[in-house]
C-alpha cells in the first residue's frame, strides 16, 4: 500500500535531509500561532476584566456575539475575507487567528473572575483592599486556572488551524502538507501533520507547567477548571 | 412525581424522524449520480481551467454527454493520479511532466523527443492518450521586477549568481520538491542558491514580487501576472528546464467508450499559440472575466461554436 | 468602495445559480458527515456512560482526531478514499465525532439520579430507561454538541476542493488562485453566513428542547 512505504530507513533519511526545512516551517508556524494567541490574550483579558467589574448585560451580550461570530465563520473564509485588507501572507493569517482566539479567552476570563465568591470580595473590602488590590490579589489569582484553561485550549486549536494559512502564502507546517499533496509524497504530509500535533501537545504541556509554577508562586490551590468547549 | 412523557417523546420522535429523512435523502442524492459524465480535472491555475471550459462547451454541444470540471487540484501529479484511478477522464498536461518520476525516461531537452516519450510512456504505463500539442509552451521562468533587472543588468538566470544570496525567491508549491527540474537540480546546474525560498500557490507569486515581499519569483511563462505587474523574465541560459508543451490527455478507456471524443479533443490541437493563451489568461486573471465566458468567446472566434 | 460593492453584487446575481449549487453541495457534505457522526457518536456516548473505562479511551481518541490539522486529515483520507465526496464526508464525520460523543456522554452522566430512580421505581428496564428517560433528558445538551459539530464541519468542508470535493470552498480557492477578490468574497461570505445561520438555527432548536424538557410536576 502506498501509505506504508514511507516507514523504515527511508523515513529516517528523509528527516535527516529535510530537517532544516521542517524546522523552518515549524518556527514560522509557532510564530504565527504564538503572536495570534498572545494578541488575543492582550485584547480579551482586559475586556474580560472590565466586563467582570462593570457588568453591563447588553454590552456583554454584544461583545460575546461579535467574538462568537469570529469563532463560527469558517477559518478559510475568515482568512480569505481579510486578504483584500491585509494582502496575502502572514498578516491576514495572524489577524484571522487572533480574531478566532478572542471568544474562548474572553469567556474563560469572565467565567473565572465571576467564579470568585462575592463574600470573599466583601471581606477583602472590609479589610481595606482597594478595587485594584482586590483584582490583583484575589480575583486574578483565583481566575487564573480558568484563564489558563481557555488559553491552552485556544492555543491547541490555533496551532491546528494555522496549517490552513499555507493557502494564502503564510508559510508554516501547512506548506509541508500541501506540497506533499502536490508531489504525492506521503512523508511530507505525515511530517507536517505530526509536527503540528506534537507542537500543540508540547505547547500545551509547557503552558500547563507554567500554570502550576505561577500558582505555586502565588500560593493558590488548583481547582478543577475543565470548562466544556 | 409524574414525568410528563408525552411532550418529550413527541419532540424526540420528531428529531429522530427528521434525522432519518435527512439521512435517506442524502443517500439518495449522493448515490443518484446517474447519467453519462466526463470529468475534466485541472490544476490550480487559470490556463487549464479555460481549456477545460472550452472542452466542456464543445463536448456538451456536440454530444449528449455532460461534463463536470474538477478544478484546483494541487498539481499535475494529482491530476494524473486522478486519471489513473478513473476519477478524472481528461486534463491538460505539459510534456516536461514526463521527468517528474512516473517511469524511466531518457534525459533530453529536445522537444520532439520529450513529446514522444510522454506519448509513449503515459500510454504504456498509465493507459492515457497524450494528444499532440495545442501549440504553446508554458514553462518556468525566473522573473524579477523591471527596476531590479535594470539596476543589476539582469538578462540571463546566470546573471543572478552574484546577488542570489541576498535574494528571496517565491516559487509554486511543488518546485522545491521536484526531482529533475526542481530547486535541488537547479542548484547543481547553475551553481548557486537563494537566501530563502518561499513556496506558495503560483497565483500569489506575482503579487508577492510586485510588493517586494520576495525579490525573484519562478513564474509560469503564459501567466497574466507577468504582463499585469510589468515584470521581466530572465533567459534560461543553461537550458535547465525541459520543454513544457501543453497537450490534451484523455484516458484510453474513455476514448474507447466514447469514440466521438477523439475528434472533439483534436479540434483544439495546433489552434492555440503562446500569445493567444497568455491573452486568454489575462482576460480571466486581470480583467476578472469568467473562464467559461472567455472559453466560449474564443471558440466562437474559431468558428467551432455558434 | 461603492464601485467594488456594486461589482460584487453584480457578480453574485450573475452567478447565483452556480453559488447556490455550491452551497447545496456544501450543505449535503456537512449533513452526511453529521448524520454519520450522530449515528455512531450517540451510541458511543451511551456506551461510554455505562462503561467508564471505555469512556476514557473513546474520548481520548476523539480528542486526538480533533487536534489533527484538517488539511492533513483530508490529504490522508484522499490517499485511501480518492478524490472528492467520500473522503470529505469521512473527514467531517471524524471531526463531528468528539462534540457529539462527548456531549452525549456528559449529558447522560448529568441526568438527575432521582429521575432514574423514579423510572426504575415505575418498573422500567435499563433499555426503557435509556430511551424514555435518559436520552430525552440529554437531548438539549446533545443538540449543543450537534450545533458545535455543524459549525466545525461547515468550516472543514470549505477545504474540500483541495482534494477534489465540491462546496463553497471552490469559489474561495478559485478566487485565491486568480487573485480575484470578488470571487473570494462570493465564496467566503456565503460560507460564513451558512455557519452563522446554522449556529443560530440549531441554537434556537437547542433552546426549544431545553424548555420542553422541564418535566411538569404533578401532584
């Protein structure tokens, strides 16, 4: 079977010969995913904080609806829609994935902040904590596991969808997959896919450890925060 | 506590029934692809798509067959495999493809010999009839912006050598991987490489070089982008690339089943030269007219269609 | 800007038949994939709820599929199933599996134990319990899973043309290759609308199911 003759010694040779390309594609891939998710955090987390402190139902509804639309629109369609604005290449890809990451991060930030027991905040206020102190010392640390859960989930999805960016000339591991389709070389398809999955798992692992480290430093205990996606 | 079962059951019943109905209609629609159909596969650039529309118009006009076009397949290789698997029946292919690892070939740059090898080899190994050419060649060409060509006095590909290690090149998705006429072989023949090579869909390279996102691109010679962005092609002075004459290719089995196709396919042989093809590509890619409209207009001009 | 908008509407009206055809193809592929996923995923969810050890395996497997880059999965399926419809539908089926299976599993586990007690008390067999109490009560959450799966499937289906499939992705991709922004939008906008409408429509259905499932407590 065609699929099977990529294993064996020949695959090791393939890796040895092509690893610069593979590494380059992986770096590009990580760059696009990383910047998108980072931008998503920078925008979504503050919005979440603001919404938690000043709950305005209709505003929250509107913001969530807009973010939800970006989640719902097919990735290729979103990428394509941005091309006349950003041109081809990495820019529209990063922006599209940034939009895509907004909802989960926002939703989890808000849920995390809102999960903090009102009575805890009351007693903090009683002890003389200012609003900012409450946020920084109580709410954020307690919300942190929720936020991290959202960030981790988003990162995994974004890494997976960044493969589609190859279609608009943005590079990344999708290049390997798409080229593999074109030249009928299964090793390329397999390597591109495996690298993307491994990258996602690795980043998820690192973020998980980062989460543990932060919580240890701030002395909070971990609660079960798996939020259904 | 009594559970009101009536309402729930009805809702559940409705959901199940509708799912079943959907399922049934799907199965029927999906399987009911009756009728004699010819499938033409094309690569992901405009040229073969226009030709496919030409054949669709001709075949549907002169026979009772319907034609389906499957466009945007990733490469000529995918098209050939598709024809081998009887998922496609017809396509436009280029003679140089013969060196891309299908069967044993003799290394030659002679046009006639390459065509012969294509016709013999694909018939013998893939049961495909490779007709005589339309009359144009669409080969690779290294291309730069006009100012860059003037600045560094670039006329031949070899002229790039002293500057290549500072230049980024944009290429189509498969060139980096091709064996005999790809990047690796190029480096051996011309003796240099570029700073960085970016694979992308061929349609995107022209914009990329015009926007200075890359410095050199490997263009296709009949593409409209060359004219649209006023780019300059460099001469392949070491004759690295093989000939790439375009021909219609049809499954021999399909020709046996529908012998009338042979004559129809032959109608376009020798009728399209490079300038004409570039012009047709221009109408679609730059003037944004539809492939179908351009194809039909061309056939009418030739008197092949009313 | 207004000029481009005009050209866009002109193009869409000219090509209305073609675009509708592509939309229809798109919807059919998604429905086929979803139907298969429901047919396989719901039973899988039911079985996982009964046998927790199996649940671990099934949910992990579905999770792995979910993270598999869609482009690669389509390519792999193309190798085995050839160009076109079959490979795409199988991909959509695989991607829909996790949301549907997991939601079935979670919903079944969340069923109020007192309901089950009431049912057993009324003399129901485990199978009757499943079909008359547990599944109906799980329906809203299951619908949420179908809704999520539908949105994902519509998204993945836009990649179908890369392996010879049909759908609105054809228009998007053709526009990309030809650098024709109008074509790009003519494909992308309907695809986006399709996803949004599916999300809203199935969301409403979900709400309706949730409302109807509240049991009337009689004295």
